[in-house]
């Protein structure tokens, strides 16, 4: 996953997977989802990102499900 921020247009682009976009769906006035042919989300565009996504406070946290990891280690 990659997050790109375009300062000149105050637009955030969140890219989830590297697939060809088949369709773009408007979720709200400022949020759009790009979908591939299988219905997977390819990317999300957020217009006016500072106001709509509190982009200045963006952070990333990976949450590990320890019980799941233990099951994988046993298998």
C-alpha cells in the first residue's frame, strides 16, 4: 500500500493493489474508489484531504494477532 499526497491540489491517493482500474465509484463529493474487473479496490482518492482525512495526523500501525501467529507457527 502506498499513500501519495499532492500538495498543489490537496489530494490524497491511497493505492492498495497494482491492478488496472475498471471503474471509478463516487462514494461522496470528495471520495472516489477505483475498482478492478473483479471488484477489488485498487485505490482511493480523497479530495480536500487536509479537511476530509486529517492528513496532517496520518500514521501507520501494524496490528499483529498473536493467537493467529501461534497457530501458523504450529502448522
